[in-house]
């Protein structure tokens, strides 16, 4: 699966899980936060698509996704990120 498609799949999965993905510019790395009771994943638009995809994938891989339908190719890729994600 090509990177832009994989990123789109991850973004849709995040939204389905109630996690809003916010793209913004600035001198920050990005990450998960809670604002007014809503979980947000803030990604830096200045980062490469590969970097944003990795951050999104690692955030999702750290969640319990066992009861969520995910396309097999996406699930397989997420499992690889789960191994790489810091615990």
C-alpha cells in the first residue's frame, strides 16, 4: 500500500476511534493531547508524510484495536509499528 493511501486509512481509523487528527505548522514535534475533553493527535504539517504517518501509526498501535475492524493490510502494518513503538 502506498504511503498516502496508508496515511488516509490511518486517519480514518483514528477518527472512527474518536481521535481527532489536527495538522498545524510550527516548531513542535507533535503528539497526543486532550483538549476540552477531546483526544487530539497534533501532527506538524512541516514534517514529511512519512514522519506524520509514523507518528499516527505509533499512536494507533499503542491502543487496543482487537475489537475494531481494520483492513488486513493496514492491521499488518500497524502490528509492525506496535513492535517499534516505545512502551
